[in-house]
C-alpha cells in the first residue's frame, strides 16, 4: 500500500477553487478509515453571501444510485425474487423483460424516461412530478438492445428499483434509506429530498462559467431512486469511513455492490449496482458521478489503497477530473495522458 503524500494532497485541495472555478464547493479525503483532509470554499448562495461549509447539504445527484442498490441488497436476500414484478412497470414491452439485476447494472436496454420527456418538449425547469414518471416508462414497447447484452446509462432503471423496494417493504423509500443505510453509517444529516425545486440549507445551484458569470439554475424534476438524496460532505465522508470499517466483511454491503459484474455472455462489465469499476493509472477504483442542473458531484473509492475521495460543487464542472486530481496527489502518481484511460471493467 502506497504512503499518502499529505503535503501534496493539501496543495491539490488548495488548488481546487482555481482549477474548477465557480460559486462554491467541498471536498474531502478518507485514508485507512480516517478523514485526513477536507476543504470548503465559496458560497452556497452568492447573493446572500451564505458560505459553503462541510455541513451544507447538496444534492448528490446520481451518486444516489448506489444507495438504491445497497438498499435493495440489504432488504432482499434474493433480489431475483422481484423479477416477475418488473412486468408491472413495462406492460407493453415486447421481447424479454430485464431482470432486477440488469436494472442495477444499466443493462436493461430501456430508454431513459427523462430523455423521452425532453423529446416531447420538456425543459429542465418544467415541473416533472413523481406521478409523471411511471406512465412514461410504461409506454415502452421496445428497447435499445436485448437485456444483458450491452450497457446504456438509464435513470428509469433506478426509478423502477426504488418503486419495487417501496412496494415490497411496507415503508417509504426515504424511511428505508434513513433506517437501513444513513443511520448505521453515521450519515446524520443525509435525507431523501426528491423535489429538485427545493434544495436544502439555502444552497443555490448555478449555471454559467467564470467568463460570462453564474446565474441560479432552475430545476423542476422529481427524482426518486435515480437521484434525490441530499447530503453534506460530512455525511458522505461518514459513508466512506463505514465502507472502510466493513472492508473485511465479505457479505458487507459495499463489498457486494463493488464486486465484479458481467454481461449475459460472461464478459466483464464496467458498471454494476450503481457503481463504475475503473482502473486509473494502475489503481482500481469504484465510483460514480452525478449532476443535475446547477450541481455536480463525484465520489471514488480505491479499496486496495484504502482511499476515498468526495467532491461536490454547486455548479457544473468535471468532478471526475477533480476527484482523480486529488487521488493522483495523495498517492504521488505521475501518469501520462495515455494512461488516463478508464477500463472497460474488471476481470
């Protein structure tokens, strides 16, 4: 295991505001189960001059997907037992139905419901309610490809999963997240906040850039399972510490989430259970990014190095670049651009 270069990491953290310019952001690093460095900078609300802090809750966007899958694995010993219920959400689909596992792995072949709404004239600020999603998903008659054959990123997969979880548990999705995941992991302020029109803690998401300026972004989408969780940096770092604390438990949730996955033909897949599996400069990582209008985020975990990194911004930027920039600094990595190629999965 490589020794962490703390001075280099501190310098890299100091550079984030200038390298990824915008209203505000937070970042943190966990090594060997301990928080070793954090940063917060800028403003949660530029007009009111409300500072961004480590306790400011931000939409974590599609990072939510791994929590949806974690809840599924925690609640159901055999998620395949829910496979017959997928038909309820896809009554008109011709050909084979995707399994619950294929939904988790973005191998369903289904079309993204939010993309379909845009094709029908919706805008990000258009009100898109919880009850609007399932009828749109239910219209599907065909998919992009047979389930299990290929990968296609699709929010509808995780929306179906969240509905399945809630319908088979007797509790709301938000209650289950709190009870089964947030509380055990010490994520004391994390919460399901699916209505993107109502960000918490007076935080504003912005769009624009440093040249033309930043304006408040307007969101109207109700996210549920595919996105929708809001959490502070302290919450997500608690999750990373929890992952490290359970690293030797073969049946632990994150070990199950991050295990290698395959397509139906047995070939390795780069995505499964709401996580990407990549190799960056020779380091195996699992992680996921997220973005809705005005917010962006990324978390990565390098299990062999016992290193986790979280970055969140209230503007749109390359959070993957920010996270890997910090990882390279922490591990003293010097890699050429040709080595910065993400893998197609783990063998």
